């Protein structure tokens, strides 16, 4: 199994509907535009969004390379 195949495994394997589908997460933005005290700050406070073209290219690549 290549590394990418691990991302397609469903964390909801108890659901037959979801377990039969291949999927991958795509981040369309990073960071947080708000000043919440409880924010985990994994991506920082600065909000950065991706362009629709950039997101589409990633979807296209995932579809072509991994079906």
C-alpha cells in the first residue's frame, strides 16, 4: 500500500455507505480570522485562502492520479 492509500481509508468503516467510497480531504484555506481563546492555532492566526483555480487543480490531480 502506498502512502496515499492510507488517506483513502475511512475512519467511519462501520458505515457500509462510507466505507465503499474513496475520499481525500482538501484544505481550501488555512488559519483563523477570529481571535478565539480556545483556537488550536495549528495553521496560525493569519487567514490564507486558496484560489478556486488552485483547489480545482488539486481535485483534478487527485482524480487523475488516484481515481
